[in-house]
């Protein structure tokens, strides 16, 4: 009973985590770009790395993180940035933790299906 209550609380909390999801067809590929909602438009800098979380690339539908993660299965290229979306992708086994690049403390990961 207690674990069921905890699981329901986790589902409710993750459903409130919002991200922007932009899905595009590029040639034969399906490109999925996802970013945590609160970092859209930011520029992240660390050392020589300058990473722009551009609206024209990431901004699409504003959805909960679970919905965005469910779209990975049907995408051939995935670009994601943000603590919530990358954490969820790691939890689901789409991204290995060692494949994550942290820029200004914000995780970034990519998936390429060949």
C-alpha cells in the first residue's frame, strides 16, 4: 500500500515537469529536440563551450516530461538539454550517464539511431 502511494506521488510529480518538445522530419530522419521549459532561450557557457538553447530549435509543444520521453522510441535523432529530461532519459535507459555533457551544471545528451 505504501509503495503504491509513493509511486502515485512520483507519477504526479513527474507529470508536472514541463519541457518543450519539437519534432521534425529531416530527410529520412525524425529529429526530436527537447529542453526543460525553464531553460528555453538561455545561453550556457563553460570553458570554450557556448551552448544556445534556441527557441527556433527547441520550442514546440509544451508537454510533460513523460510525454516527451515517450517520443524517443519513434525518433532517429534526439537532442535534449535540461536536468529533468536528461534524468528521465537516463532512468528509462535511453542515455548512459557517462554520455552526458554538463554545461554550466545543465546536462545535455544526444541519441543517434543508426
